[in-house]
């Protein structure tokens, strides 16, 4: 071994991927993780106006199913395991895509790997494509979302079972004018 930590390298790659997303996407991912895992009071931390308050309340209702779904992630393609997982996953995905903050499969995958764990990776392309195809989205938005998934992601023959290691959180802004030289 060359002394480099593979876990550190992977975490750094996850941080770089997160940094590649736009500010609104980053904010939505952090907010979503707070709502899903009750890491903080999402209303207090993220709410800027009545529209966002309504969105957070709706997201909290939709996300109530996440914990139950995490334990039924299918481990094979048996239809008896797929339907109870995929139908709610598509509904949750449709909600998040309709919020207009996840603008690509990569941002969706980044969030959903954290919401559902590594075992959900094989199911994410199908759920994303199904949710991105629904008529609640404007046709141009549907087109942009569907074009954002690469053929390699849609047709992968295998997926990593390594759990994500970087879970972005709210970071307070630092007033650099008060920092002593």
C-alpha cells in the first residue's frame, strides 16, 4: 500500500462532486438531508419565505416514507420486491424533481445515495427516468432531465456497494472582517 487512504480519496471525490453543483442544488441537497434525517430544524434553518415553508412541510410529509423504504431496498430483480420499493421511490423522486433544484441525474443520484444508501444505486436510474418522464414537469424540464443521464449510468452492469461518506451540512458564514490578522 502506498500510504494513501482510499477512504479519504473517495470522500474528497464526493466533496468535489458536491462542489460541482450549483448553489441552489447544494442548498437543496443539504436541506433535504436535514429534513430526511432530522439533523436540524429545517424550518428554522432553511425557511426564507412562505413558499419555502410550504415546500419544507410538503417535503417532510413525502420524506416520512424514507426510513421504511431503506429497509426494503430490493437485493435482486424479483418483481415481488421491486413494486413496494419502486412505486414510493418514484413518487418521492417526482416531488424532488418538481422542486426544480435537482437539475441532473448526478445531483439526484448524489442526494438519493445518501437518502437510501448504497443498496439503492441499481434502482436510481429507473426511478429517475420514471419521475423525470411524468407529466407534472414541463416538457422542456423533462427533456433536460432525461438528457442528463448518461448511457453508462442508465445501462451499468454493476454498482458499488460502498456507502457514501460525505453528507454535506449547513455551514455558517464567517464574517472575515472580524478575523484578526
